């Protein structure tokens, strides 16, 4: 048994989501959104980290990590669970984060997704974007959608991921899963290949660069149903981010293409519950319309939030309204609503409940997400 397995078993026993390992620190687990130190474990030295990580990854992957200085792969704890693994180098040496991937795919209903999203698996074409910060449940939401398609429809589904998280066995659909680095050199190469693979549905695990974004929009324009993720926290920022990736001279053409292919944006966050242990999802939902197409073409994305407010009867909702609904229902507290809100003034009365450490942590997360998106635009 690999040394790391003991800690992963503890993570499962405590219903945690992530295991964090760093040279110079004790192992830590995230349980219901809160980081906890494993007090009975030793501080990990660089030598210990090298031994633990090389054992878990295997020799070939370890050599690749030493060359590239980062590594993504999937790891199985026997038949109990799978984990998405990221190795990294940081100022104090080696680091790693292992995130739990449930074996069982839950339905959108069981995930607590709004009923208006339950129809997404029945879409026939277009671009559907699920966005949010790291750890917000984007992959879990997309897995639920793919699983529903697989159980109910005769379609060819191609997934492109890094790494493959949820493994789907073909049922009524034919499922083709490709892992970047193992089955294809890049997301953009796999998307280019998909154009020749007769797909009905394509899932893009992450749109990391201009070429991948352009190919995803092109696929959606040709009548394929494309699901993809971005690290943005609102519908308006998602549209801006997609367009801003392109050189200025191409942006009007991209606006036109996006206005015709965009079907839905779901921005989501996971919040700590106040009524019981665990976390709950909050969503912002935007559906396509003639008005939205016009706003995108004209570059007036500041009007998107108004369109969401006007579309309540179609199931659209903005993030801050969702947060307020959860707060009024007693499912989250004011501190969590303020920290996750887009309009801080709306929840300003709860500001005094928040410590300086919590504010610093929130600012750091926002900085990291901004840096991640800026790197995509380089």
C-alpha cells in the first residue's frame, strides 16, 4: 500500500474533499470547505515528499514531473475512490493536492441543481459553459449531465480532460474519453480531431487557450452540443473573458460567432452550510435569447445582469439573489454570503462578522483566479 493511501482513507472517513501535502508542513485535509492539519503526522521534509510522491505517481510520471515541474494525473484508492492529483513545485519544495472524485455520479437533482438546469442534457446543439473557481463543483455538474445523456439518449459523446476524472461506461450512448498527455497532446489537438469523429456531444474539461476556445465555438456552430468550463464567477465576466482572449481585430467576428452559438452559462460556487455540516451550491444562470445575442454582438456585456433579472420567469437568476435566497432560508450565514457575493454592498451589514484572516484568504483566492485567467490570455 502506498504511503499516501493512509491519509486518503482518513480523508474519506472524515468526508473531506482534498488532501494537501507540502514540504515543511504537516499533511492537511479540507473538510466541508475548512482546512484541518493532521496533528498526529510529522512535518513533511523534502526527502519524505520525494519518496511519497514518486511512490504514488510511478517512475515514468515522476521523471516527467522532475522535468516539467508540475504534473496532473488520476489516482485510485483500490475500489474505494479516485482522486485528481496535481504535483507542483513551490518555494519550500515539492507540493501536491489530491481532490476526491466520487465513483458514483449523482444526478443534477441530487446535486441540488435548480430545475431549470435539468433540461441541459436534452439540448441538441450549442455551447454550454459551467464556470466558477477551483473546487466549485464544475466537473461534478458536467459529469451529471454526461451521465444523464449516456443513460437516456443514443449519441456519441467525446470527452477531453486533463486528467479524466469521472469514468463513464457506454450505455445508450457511445462514450469516447480522451486524456490530455496520454491519448492526445493537447485540448486543441483533441478538439480538432473531434471535428472528424462524428460527435453529437463534446465535453472540454478546460478551455485554456485561444485555439481551444475558437475550436469549441466552431464545433458548437456546426451543430454539436459542446460543454466546457472556465474559471470565471459570473455570466458577464465569462462572455468578456472569451472575447478578450482574441486579438482586437478578431473580436467582432468572435462576438458574432458566440452570439449565435452560446446556449447557457452556469456560474457556480460551493458554500459552507449553516444549517448542517457540508456545503451547498449557489448558481447564476443565463440562457440564450435574441436580446442576449444582440448584447454580445454589440459588446454591451454590462447589460447581461439586467437580462438575467428580466428572465426570472425562464429560470434565470443572478448569483447575489441566489446567495440572498440561501441566507434567508437559513442555509448559509451572512459571513459566507458576503464573502461569495459579487455586490458586496448588498451584504455589507455582515462585514463586521468577518475576520481579517478571512478577508486576506478571500483576496488571495481572487488574486489566484485572476492570475490564472491572465495566463490563459498570454
